[in-house]
C-alpha cells in the first residue's frame, strides 16, 4: 500500500465529520448530526443488538465492518435526502455508491473483502447485513426521538416510515416500539 494513497483516503473520509445529515437539515432541525455522528451511532447500535441477540449466530467482525462501511459512499455521493432518492432510480443510486465504495476501498489491502461485505449489506443477503440495516434505522429513530425531545417538530414522517418497516429481527421491532412510546406527547 502506498502511504500517499492511505493519507488521501483518510483525509477524504474525514469529510464525513462535517457532512450534515440532510434530511434533518431540510426539516429545520438545528445543529444536525453529521454522517460520521450517525455512523458511530449505527456501529454502537449494531454492537448492542449483537449482544442482545446472543442466541443468533452472528459474526461480530462482519457486522462491525458492515456498520462502519454502511454510509462510506456518502463521502463522494453525499447524503441524499429522501426527496432526491425518490427521483433517482435505485439502480442508478446503487451504481454510484458501488463506484464510490470501489474507489475508496481500492488502496486498502482488505479493500476487496470489505467491498464484498458492503455489497452483502446492500443486497441484504445475510443475517449480519439485515442486522446492520435494522441498526441503521434504529439509530435514525433514536436521533429523531432526541431531536423531538429537544423541541423539534414536524418529524412524524420518520416514525410513519418506521411504522411500515418490516424489521428483520423481532428484537429490533420491540426496541422500535419502546422508542416510539417515549415520544413527547405519546403517553
């Protein structure tokens, strides 16, 4: 591996720390989290879910790598709001993300293996990928709850979207239900 390529990659990935999550921003939430903030949350929710689901045979390293990589393509594709993804065909968005992941991970010795894990997550072809998908949505709703508890309004669409979600793990659905009970004004 060339040192310059690694340095360039690390500097580029650091932009996720300053890239705001556009969905929150578009809804007027003050002081929105960054993509990196969200990614950290997804990694921790993933870790907690694996711990809670000890009866499942889940590969911890695999889920953690998937969780770390799940939004990495946003370094180049950016955090596209839902309103934009409704206008862009899913195959086009997926191809853009795949191109970004391929290029970003290429300099790393484990790049091909990690890209395969990212694809497995994107394709939802393993229990680990499904767990990370659940963790991604749970982390988003945790953040939504925090924003509402701090006074933000107009975030009902996030909850409505999760009400329609088919959770892979029953435990994830139970956790979502508990979080929903905690919404301001729900009691």
